[in-house]
């Protein structure tokens, strides 16, 4: 009888415990702990991701009207870009310009072509373009510039307009060993903002301002128009690079009206493309 009484007592105590909710304590505490841990983890992750987003540098925006022309000579040919607007002034030292294009080879004897490019048969597909870096000696052509006896280099595309105090940015006074000698209108020195005009014209005259498209003083070499759509040999020889070739790449003279050049501007601090446009080549 005693054993039966003890068993009954234990059974009674268990029933009382269930009524009082003792069996539910552990699951409730566990759920609460899981909620607390989840909330803490979410807060940490949110703070971390928020810090990353806040620490990322934003890219500016850029709007430009770009024109690429090929008239068959230095007059009216070249690259130009009119800055229509920016979200903030952009130092050109923080930019690089990438151009790419595809056409057919029309004249593989043009003097500006490399030996490899001259090996492309006429009528075959021909691709080109270039990457323009700031403060680089990408123009190796003193011919046609005002102070052509001083040095042989410059950095295109050049610019005139708001904030640029220079009347002839194609005047290549400078030295590769001195940063202070770089001109205010050279790529890498000026600030890109509304009212600034970028340009890169081909060499074809020794008039001093001819790279700006002036007429009436054609050279005996370069993109002088004597043989339309081809560079002539002479003072301008293979290995030299005029401003248009610096931006569009050697062989750009093979482009014709209706061909397309993709122009992309990269903001180097973030690596983002802040301007991309397929520009149709015109005749002038």
C-alpha cells in the first residue's frame, strides 16, 4: 500500500506542476533568448552595412554633346565635346576617356598607321580606339603648334571655357620633368564643368593655331587634305601622334560618315562610367 501511495503522490505532483505551467518555462525562455540574439545580430549587420554604404564614394554625373567629324583633311575634322552639365565640378585628373570603333580599312598606306595596322588588307574589318589618361604625353606632334620648337608633347583632349585661363591650349610649352609647366588647357589640368569645351583636332598646318581647325596654311605633310582621308609623310612621320589620334587612336582617318564611335568617360576614384554614348561620325 505504501508503494502505491508514493506512486500516486508523484503522479499528483506532476499534474500540479503541469497546471502551474512549469513545463512551459524552458521553451518560452528559449524563444526569448533566440529573439534577443536575432535582434542583436540584425542590429550589428545593419550598422555594418550602413557603414559600408556611407563610406562608399559617390560618382558624379556628366552630360556632354560629343561630335566626331572626318572631312578628309584637318579642316573641320576631329573630336569635340561640349559639357552641358555636371552634378559637381570634376577634376580631369580623375577621369579617363575610352574610345572604341569598328570600320573597314580604306587606305592602308596612311602614314599614321602602325606596321600591324598597315598589314590589314583594304576592305577588311578594322577596329581601333584609345584610352586617354590625364597628364600623359599622349600627343607626340609639335608640328602645327605655335611654339613647335620648344617641345614635342602635350596632353589631349585640350579644353577652353569656364575656369580655364588659356587662349591657345594646343601651344605645347612644357617639359615632361616639370609638373608646373603643364598647360591649364591640357587634360589632367582643367576642371570639367558646364561651359567647358573639350577638343582634339588633327595636324595639317604649321600656322600655329591650325590644330584648332584654321584654314589657309596647309602643311606638306600630316592630315593636309592633299590625299583626302590619309596622312601624308614628311615632317609628320610614322610614330608621331596628333591630338585626334591621341583620343580616337591611330587609323581614325579610316572612319566615315555613319560609322559609330563609342565614347566612355570613367571616373577613376570609383571606376564607374559616368558618360557613355555611341557617337555617329559626320562629314563636318
